[in-house]
C-alpha cells in the first residue's frame, strides 16, 4: 500500500490546502478505501466560502468531499460483505444505530450522525478513507466509479420523491432548475417511479432549456415579482391537472409559497432547498386543503434503490458530469463549480478509468 495520503483540507473560509494526512487505521467493522472519484457538491463550496451551513460550523481543519466512490484496500476482521478489490459507492453518513430515530428507520435524523465533510467530521477527498462496511455498496462491473459517486445526489432525489409520494400517474411540479444536477435527477427519478408529467420552473431560461433536454415534460419561465396566485394559474393551465406533488428545490419564500398554492388539495409539498431560517407561508391555504408540507434532510435507506436505478439504466447520471479534474487540480475544480460552469464537476483521486471495467 502506498504511503501517500494527499488530502484536500479546508482550514477556513477561502483557505483550502492539499496536504498529507496519516492513513487511517480501521476497526473490525470498517474498511479502508482507496478513493477514486469525488464529486463537488454545493455544500462543499458553501463551506469553502462561508465556513458554515446553519449550525454546522467549521472550527478546525476538515477534509472536504462526500459524493464519492473507491476501491476496498483493506477490510476489518469482522467485515463479511466486502473484499479487497471491490469497487464501492460510499453512503457518506452513518448513525449511532441505537437511538429511537435509528430504530424507527429514520437514521438520517439521528442526533449523533457522523457525515462526511460536515463539521467536525472529515470527508472523503483523500487518497485513503475509512468507513463502516455496512454503508459501502458494491458496484456492478458496468457501473462506473463516477456513477457510484453520483449515487449521493441521486439518493437525495429518490428521498425527495418518496417523501412527496410520487407514484404511478403522479403530476409533479419542481420549482427551481438549479442546481441543474439535482433537478435532472429528480426528473428521472420521478419518471422512473411512475410520474406522467413533470413541470419545472425557474428564473433563467438557459437552465430550463437544459432541463427540457434532460427529460422535463414542461418548463415555465418565472419573474421574481410574479404573484404566487398568477404562477399557480399558469401552472394549472400548462399541466393537464394540478400537481399532486410539488418539490421546492429553492427554499426561497416565494418558491415555497408558489408550491403550496399550486399543489392540488390533498397533495404534498416537499422542501428540498434550504433558504432563510424563517419565512412567511400561506398556512391557512395549506391547512384548509390538507396540503402536507414536508422537509427533506439528506436521505435514508435510499442508496440501494438509487444504485438499482442506475444499474438498470432507468436513470442516466453519466451526462451530468461535464468537467473532470485530477486531485492536484482541486482548487481549479472548485473554482469551476463556483462559476456555475457545466453541471457536475468530478475530481479523480486516481487517473480516470483506472478502476472502470467499462470506460466512462
């Protein structure tokens, strides 16, 4: 095993450095992973630019990155589901497995959750990373390492659609076509779960053009000062009937209000985007029509399903990856993401296609 453990370490706002870290030592139920591909998420950029997300505050140097895949380099003595050489996708969060929420199957809400690159825990943009074996998912030969890394944002989309009760015949409204990657995944997931119509709204026409090419049934351009009631009428005019599921990917007050007004009575509004801590909403409208308002925090029990969608070909995430960088180019990769160029930026800890039986 190589001794090199180059890591992308965030020391503070606008202060990210490539530096050597000790190779982690694993416990009986953990595996050591030789990292391959790590995608850059908006949250990674937010920590770089602000040093915090909500109450998660960077207080000490932290390895960045959580959308990742790699190859098993070493297994703990009690690991039975994985072997050295297995290619795996890494579900980046693991819970205590003891609290009430974990026992109820809602482990994403575990108060003691350890999540990659969420302070104070290190992420996976490093040569070697250790992780519980039970939260690593073996990839079929025809699924690439890049697709394995993209199971993380895909799982968010799957969880959002489950929370929205998307099923056969669903009419789905998605508010916000940026980041395009998440919205595109939502479109594919919604359609794979049986949705027959998906309408996407945004303030930028270029984003809508891309969303249309990637599978949206309808798109609708909005203006910032459009009244919510007017937006509702336009949405209802475009779709064959009012959406029974609305997914707000913005989190802005205006978009959440539009989601509530537009959703049909008895439907569900799911808020994925995180906006201001407090906003004003038309609660009476929702209550009187029994419109459920639900949050989404990461995902729970979704990785296996997300992998099945990719492996079966029902969801194509390959075309989301528009930029590739070697690990030594991490700073350039983050700058590309910050500039909003392309869709998904992928960092290769090892040379591209080193671990892909089928080239990406």
